[in-house]
């Protein structure tokens, strides 16, 4: 005998659910609903409603979620119940990296250069090295004051230690 199981309005069965996709991506990153809500600028209850398909996210929310999950908006909603009319209005690309990640990548490049590019030799202490490290010290201090995410705050703290260690050599 077939049983009838109620579903939320608009919720497709199985893997076609955008809410299930969002929940899976969130859990894969070890984030709580509150953490995701804070990063997107919505309430935890709104995240819960998205994940259970009670609400359909706006184009803005899809774009923000896609960026957080390092996807393009169309890739996030592909194969889901997300309305075609809304999908047509999604941006083609979104920002996928935070300012912290960008700055730390630039710092890594500069430290690589200061260490002689190939790591085989170390540049002698010079005014240029001190100037570069001093600039990074100030930039990282400013960045540390503006970071709200605990994970990113830890990354900035580690980078500040690396610069301090390099200056002490």
C-alpha cells in the first residue's frame, strides 16, 4: 500500500531540493546555521526556513550563498526547484574570496619573494625587507581590528605571528 507523506509546498522530493543542497554545503564546512546566517546577513530562522524549503531565497541571498560556498550562482541552483524566472536574474559570477583571504594570499606571495622566491636562500636584512614587513605589520593590525569571523581572526593572528617571526630573524 502506498503511503501519503506530506511535503512542504514547492519542495521537490529527494536531491532536487535547494534547501537540502544548502544544508549539505553548510554541514560539509562545519558551519552552524547561526554561522551561515551571520555571514549572509539573515537570521538563523531564515536559514532554517531556506534549508527546509519553507522559503525560496532571493537572488541576492543565492548570490551571497554561492560566494560563501565558492560556487557560481547558477551552479548552486542547477538541478533544484529554484524558479527559472529567478534563476534568469542571477548574476553570472560572484565574489568567492573574502578580503582576509585576499590579503593573506598577497602576504604569502611577499614572504615567498623575501625568502628568495625559491626558498634556497634568504635575503639579507635590508631596508626594503624591513619596509615590506613593516607595511604588512600595519596592514594586518588594521585587518585584525575589522575581522568578525572567528576563523578569519585566527588566520590573521597566525599571519601576524609569521610576520613578527620573519622580522625577528
